[in-house]
């Protein structure tokens, strides 16, 4: 209860909050006492945080949403979690798939961070980018996806250097294979072995630990991985 009282006036904006890691993070922050504004395309949960259905790739709607949020809130934290992936040999990807990944995984985090930074800087708050373990790897059958995550990671690293003197904390979180809908467009999925995949809550708990660290200390880059590296081939395309 003491921590709840300390965070009750701190607003956290979480994208991709309708499912997967974004939903787990929104739930965790709500329990921690933050005022959470969750943004997603379609919500099926009944959690108590504020839920806003919005397609962030729609520029006009997103600009209005940003203005609405800033009119009513001082944003303390932005969690850039919305993401999409298309996989396969690069020549097999559709142009629209590539554009979708670049916009969702890279452009939108840059745009939202740009909009909310003045408030976050004033509040000496947090920007948390949910990147991917692919950020620093060679990614066969995922070259474009990995490139967008590498760009997001580079952005986070540079942003921290720009704003660290002003008290802004910037963290890149790099989860490995996680049981989410991210692989719905892939011909592979998580292994059934419980030691070979993460749950969305694992990443949320890791973020909670970062938020509880002593003020003035920050882990800038965190990779979260299961014990084993195993995937399963889908028996059919969904």
C-alpha cells in the first residue's frame, strides 16, 4: 500500500496493452499503483486500467489521442510495447508487411517518445522500449523484423545519452521467445517445453524489479531468455 500511494499520481502509457507483454506490463503497473493508460487495437480483458482502442498507424487518430492524453495527464512513463512480426526469406515478404513492421516497431515508438518526452523529462520519468533478443543478432528468416528492433535499440541507447543529465531513464528490454501472438505470421512457434519459452509476466516482473532499484541506478539494456533454445515448426499455417 505504501508503494501504491507513492505512485498513484504517476501516469504510465503502455502501447500494445490489449494482449501479450503489453497487457502483462499494464497489469503489473496497475498493481504497483500507477495510473495506466493502455493503448491497443482491440481489448478483450476487463482490467481496471484505462483502455483506449486505437490503431497507432493512423496518424490523425494518434495525433488526437496524444493531445487528449497530454491535456489530462503528466506522463511519467512510456512503455513502447506494440509490435508485429512477419517471417521468412526476405524475398517472400510483402511490401505491406515490411511497411507494417517499420511503422509499428520503429516509427510509432519514435513518434510517441517525441510527443511525451517533454512531460517525461519534467517528471524525471521512464521510457521503456520492449525490443527483442533479435536486436543484436543475425536473423535469418527474420531480417526485416530484426532490423526494426535493432533500430529501436539504437534509438534507446542514444536517447539515454541525450537525456540522462535531465533525469530521464531509458531502458531497452530484449525478451526471447515468449508465448504471445507475435508468431501468428510465422511457420514456427514456441516449444511446448516450459524451459524453452518465456511468459509475458516474466518480462513484466523484470520491469518491476528495475523500477524498484535505488534512485540513481539504472540497467539500460536487459535480455530475458528461457533456459533452452528450442522452437517448434507449425504443422500448418494459421
